[in-house]
């Protein structure tokens, strides 16, 4: 198993490049989630790494080996888990997992080892049409891991699954990759997925890495306002920061920075209680594990609070709002 390094990568389809000077590193055994909106270059990046798309300039290194555009996909030592599994329908589960292995490796128990690792021991004789969506994705992961690749690329592998199965499979895939000691790169547009499964998150925007950091850092200390708004729910207000604080519709809050700019708060920071700024509940959106309370402040500003457990209010109630923690502040560009 080896680490993956990308240096000053530029690639496109003619005209303006889609990827512009992309740099990142996935340490050996680590999982990097590449997160970004549609059109930011995620798919192009995946195709370049796999060897399906040429590089205009830059370098891709895998375990100390330079992968140029001349190295074909089958020689790169890269495993791929595509969307919806993409299993060979005419092959059994064992046949799919062992597809890239030599006859000796197939006979040596590698297929059974991988099926046990992904929780499908005893499924070898089944055909793809007999599998659920989650089982098919597990087989696809086992197939990608079978030849012991230097890195595994996961192309939004959970997007076709329902919410409950998606969350369960995420945890299982993470555990499987760790057990295999695999280096992996996950491409996704799902923020919760990226923050929940990865060791590192790269936020890709307009073909460049806007921020590369641990998931908690990306969420709590975003590199700029664009990253902050993309990763997680947020409320923003104009403000002027002076001396470590800023005035907002929710009162004077501690923050960093100076001058004119934008104040950002997360819904979980707004606390319903008996003290704070008076507000009126406009609506309550129940999500099962928690709820979002939509509120209106005296000046007409709309805000929302994320509430865990029993919901203490309903539409029309008058409550007070306080803020937990500091506000993020992003100064205006001169």
C-alpha cells in the first residue's frame, strides 16, 4: 500500500482547464474525501488519476512512482469503486472479486478473504442479480481491493442507496478500508458523507483546492466564506468587528478579525431558552434525529436553530435566543 501525491495538476477538455494547479497528498493508509459542487472538477480529477484522461501538466505520484499520461490504467495499481457497483452480470460474486487476479491468487483464498472482509462470506456463488444495492457495492469494494492496489478511488459509491443503508454502508466501507490498510480517495458532493468518513477533506472549487484539512477543521475553521457556506448549514449577517467582538442581530458576539465583513453562525450554536434575544417561532422541521426551528427576530431577521431530543416549542411560540461559542468572521476584500 502506498500514498498518493498530486502536484500542480492541470487538465481539461480544450480551452479553459477544468483542473488548475491542483495539489494534495493522501498519506499511506489514509482516506481523503474530495468534496465540491457539480462542475468543480471532481469527475475530471478521478478520471485523470485512473488514467482515463490526459494531463496537460503536473504530476501524479503513487508510492514513489510517477504516473504519467503514458502509463495505462491497468498498469497504475489503482482500484476503482464506481457508482452503483457496475458488476459483471455474467460472473458470480466470486468471479467478480477475482476478475483481476491470477489463477494462483484465486485458488489461494484471496477471494474468500475479501468476501469475509466486506461481510459477504458465503456469497461467492451468488449472481449480481441476486444482490441488494448495498451488497453489490460491497462486492465492488472487494473487487477493487483484491489485487492490493496502491490506492482505491471511490466515485460517489453511496449515491444510489437509500438514506439508512447509505449511512450503514459508509461506516462499513471505512472499517473495511482501515482493516485492509488501503489508501483511498472518495469523490462526493455530500458534505455529511465527506465529513463523516474521511481522515482529510479537500474542498474543490473552480478547479482548485480551496481548503485541505481534517474534517473538523474544515467545518469549524473554514479557509474562506465560500468554504464555510458550502460545508454545512450557515446563517450570515453583515457586521463590523472591533476588539474581538462583533455586533449582530443576536447581540454582541466574540469573534476574530477587524473591520467590515460577514458574520457566520451555525444553527447548532443558537440555543432556545429563557434568556437572550426575543424571537418568534415560525415553524419546526422535524428530521427524526433532530429538528430545525425556524425563528424570526424583532427586526424581521430570519434565523434557525438545530435542536436535539424533545422539541420544546411549536409554531407561534415566543422564545429567547442565545448564542453558544464564537462567531466566524470573514473580512470584506478591499
